[in-house]
């Protein structure tokens, strides 16, 4: 700035030397606030809670890897009974968690839940069962590459549903993190193509791709219901009602669609162990996932599950002799970076607190994180 400009502003050169760094710092703060980083330093971001969230997300991916490996072996043995496998999982949830609801006393027992919220849990159960079924059906019509790419559609749908139903508000850094994770998925699909792992069918690609997109929407509905239930009610409520309605719905579909396929199974020790492995992994996945959702969010959990295909591929290198590609490692690192970025900065809820007016709440949520701590990844607790 020239001497004439200093005179016009009424400030001395010494004063301007103090003002200019402050202006630059203010500009930096404005950029950080827009990205959701204002009020955070490295110690605030890389916390034990973040490490625990990352580790728990990868445990979920390993459980999905276990289900994928067992399904692969069952398919090689000529067993294709997805509804039977789903039914056994829901039956386990029914036996364990629905029994807890039955034994409850007071206004939180299963009769009270069914009287007041039965249709909500019915929607949740239908969405979950049919999401599992439609994605399995998609393999009959389209390729693995299409399924891996289109299955990621669950993340933007989930973010939209969370925005309108859970009033979750995302910052710029969250959208960037999702984009990074999807780039990692692209690298994984590229590695599959280079390794000639474009498995599946070309019978009716349009129908298969449509089934994948439908399953993504249904998964998003189920995940939003799960996040609302575990953060506002109880994870036992979610698992108990999922076990009840999931068992009924999958049981009906099993009787209608797979009776002949079940009768055709040649049971032996190997088949029994594979069914046991699948059901054990699925039961652990359903039991463990609500805890991770409560700690983070349904969107964060689905981002962490993007690495499940990579774990399956790594297992396939030893079990099914897949071809290795360095792109698998790159995709894993990229997805992990995006997942950490998403969880490093909390989302917040636009839901007003109990007893507050909408105008008062707007003022509260407009504050920076350093002035008013946001609710982490989900709706406020009642």
C-alpha cells in the first residue's frame, strides 16, 4: 500500500503493518468456517474417538468380507438361496433381541412399540429385506463393475434423506470427503477391469442396473430409520423390531420363491459350516452396526463399508487366485483418507432443542463450533 493510501485511510504505516496480517487471518478464518474447520486443530481432529470410529468401521467391512467369501463358496457348491440366508439372520435377531423386548415391562415393551410404531418398523423391515434381495438379483442381469459403481448411489441418497428427515447439516469438507471416497471406488473398479474381473451377466444390463439403484435407495431408507432409532430410542429396539419384521417378511418370500432351491441343497458338513459362517458374520454385522451408527452416522458407516470389497479382493488373492493390482492398495488408502476427513469434522442437526423456538434455534446453529458445539453426526437427543 502506498503512502497516499495510508494517509487516505487515516492509518500510519505501523498501524497498517498490524492490520494487514489480521485481515489475512480473518480471511483464513472465513475459509475455515465455510469448510467446517473453524475452531479445530489437529488435536481436535485426530482424537481417540476418530480412531475408534475408523477401527470399528473396518471391523464392519471385515464382517461383510466374511459374508462375501462364504457366499462365494456356497455358489461354487451350487447353493443359491439368498432368502434362506437372510431369513436365518433375521431369525437370530428375533431369537436374541426380540426376546429382550418381550421380557421388558412398562411402556417400552414390545406390545407398546407395536401399538404406537408398528408401521414405521414395517417400512424399515421391508426396505432392509428387499434391499438385500434386489442387489442379489442384480448379479443375474448385470456385471460386478456396474454393481460396484452404482451401489455407491446409497451415499448421496442417504445424505439427502438425512438432510430432510434427520435435519443433518453437512459442511463443505463432508462433500469433499465423499468425493474422495468415490474416487477410491473408481480406482478399485479400474483395478477390477485391468485384472479381468468383470464378472456377472449381460442378460439385461438395464434391468440389473435398475435393481442396483433400487437396492441403494432401499438401503438408504433402512439406514436412516436405523440412525433415528439408535440415536433417539434404543439400538435394542431397532434390532428387536428388525428381527421380528425381517423374519416375517423374509419367511414369506422364502416360502414363495425358494422352496425348490432349499429342497435341492445337498447338506453336508461343508455346507453347514458355510451357512454357519455366513449367518454368524451377518448377525455380528447387524448387532455391531447400530453401535457404530450411534457413534458416528449412517452416512459415515456406508463410507467405511466401501472398503469391504477390497477386503474381499485381498482374500480372493489367496482363496480364489485373483490377480493383484497396485490400484487396490491405492483405492484403499484413498477411501480411508476420505472416511477420516468425513469423521474428523462433526455434522450438526438443524432440529430445535426442546422448548426452544425456531428463531432461537436459527441463532444457535448459526454460531461457529468454538461458540456452540454441534451435535455430532445426527439428531439431537430428546
